């Protein structure tokens, strides 16, 4: 446990997770630093992260600067020693660094299994599917690979900006979890916006998508890595793939793809924190009999403007 830093190379798209147990992490070109970054715009001691009691700080000592987003979403250069509200994303040279700090494992350890441990959280699950990927792969596997790569280049900064806790690829998309339902919704809306923007600006094949959000219990297993399971994870996947025939009443309007859908459970949690974002209109589609799920699930189509 300690500092958890995910470095994202904004030029190549590479991601490098790093973990540091000490209270101080020095970043720069100096080989004695905990985190060594080699780049002409990185100073020997570029940035120092520190934990002092229950507070976290970043101190920039570089020539070219370390940058943090302000309340308006604009990048601002750090000046001296600055208190941090974690998780936070910083920018330095060609990297963005998503920074968290884990004081202790807060999973419920009431269930232990050999070669790993089963643990539980209540979280929001986001499932993303890249539509028509099989057709694209059959017609042009290079194009299919390009679209998957471009999708992750768009999605990964969004997921980290809004505080995702866990993510993994699913072949034709990805699964992510968020501690905050409101941030999960904000991430999904921003992802839709960026995909629509990309599709409108390119002559290449559009990225067609289905996104689903659900709130519930998530069981994780750690055994040489981490994965998540559970009925609520299954519900999120079933919502993502739902088509008109699973609903108990006939539908007059139902998009097959390019849609963002959620469960009533997710919507209730978001509304506890306040009204929906102005750009989101929640349209109830109705109860759905999802495969493998015992009770019908109320599903909403979240139309964005």
C-alpha cells in the first residue's frame, strides 16, 4: 500500500503503473529518484510528492513545470508546494500521472479463499462495447485494430480523470468501476461527447458503441492479479447488450447502438447527490427480463445533448 501512480505517455499511448510504499516520492531524471523519467523537459529533481500526517503535497522544482487542472478544467502550473486532493492527475513533459494513495486495504475480508482473497465493495460498474467489431475484423483486421487502439486512447484519460478504481479490457471494449456514481455518469457522458467529436471530425470508420452503467455489489478476487465478479457485474453486461425483445412492453423507440443506458439503481444513487447533469435526459424504457438475472431490471436510456 502507499502511492499508486499510473503514468500515461500521451505521445505513444503507453501506460505504466507504479507503486511506492514510502511517504515521499521524488520524480525526475536523477537515478536516485524513486520515479525516474528520462526526457529533455524533465529536470533531475522535477517533482516531489509527500504525505505528511493525513495530508498530501506536491512540490515542483523543475525548469519546465508540472501542471494541474484547476476548477475550470484548465491546466495550471504548480507554484511551490501545493496541497493535493487525491486522486489527482498531473502533467509533466509527455506524461500525465494519475496519482492515488492507499492507506490500507478496505475490502471486506470476511471470505477467504486459497491462493487469493475474495473481497467486496459497493461501486458503479461501467461496461463499454465497441459495436460491429466482428464485421470490421472480417473486412479489415488492421482497421479493427486501429479503432480499438483509438478507442482506448480516447477512453483511458477520461476514466482516470473521473476517478475509476478498476479497469480491464473485454476484447471488444472494457469494464471499469467507480467509487462515485456521479463521477461514473460524468465519465460516461464525457466519453460519449469525445467519441461523437471524433466521429464528426474523421473520414475514417466511426466508432459505434454501447455503454451501460449499474450500481451494486462488486466482488473482487486477488490472486496474482485482480478481477471482479458478481451478479451486479452481470447485470451491467446484460444492460449493455440488451435489445428490444428483452423488455416486457413493446418499444416505440430503441437505439441498437450509439447509446448510453443505466439501471434504476444507478439513477437513484445519482439523484441522491443532486439533479442529473443538464446535458442528460433520462428516459425510462421499462423493465427488462435479462438473461441469467432472476428479477426484471428497470432500464433508462440516458440521452445526451
